C-alpha cells in the first residue's frame, strides 16, 4: 500500500473520530448516562477494508454484465446477490424487492 493511501486512511480515521466527538446526539446520550450516576468511556474500533478497483470498475462502467447505476458498487451487488436480492425489474415478478426483509423460500 503506498504512502498516499495510508495518509488517506489516516484522514478517514480522523474524520470518523471528529464526527463522533462533535455529535450533539452522542453528547446528549452521554450526558443522560452521567446524570444516572455513571462515568462513560467510549471506545470505538473501526475496520477499514480496501479492495483495489480495476480500470473498468474505477470509471463506473459495466462489471460482470451489470451496469453500476446508482450508489451500488460491484461488492454491494455481489453481497445482495448472495442474499438472493435482485435490483432488476424482474425482482418484483419473483415477489422480492430490495429491503422487503423476508428471504425467498
């Protein structure tokens, strides 16, 4: 992994830390816990996984016969396929829609 990627991962960690530490919602919940007589120690662990993209994937073109339209990466699509969830129009024909919450029988 090159130094530029390592620096970007470090920045990502700092951004996550900043988001959590500046969250008014988190601060409010911590305050409520302290009002109940407890001290709060919040430790978060983040795992950052990287998969190198090939040239086609990086420019958003077709992957494995599917065009990546919208917010989904090829990893997202593979995960959804493993759960037998389809994003195509034929998913409604099979009684399965994204987010329906019930697996196919």
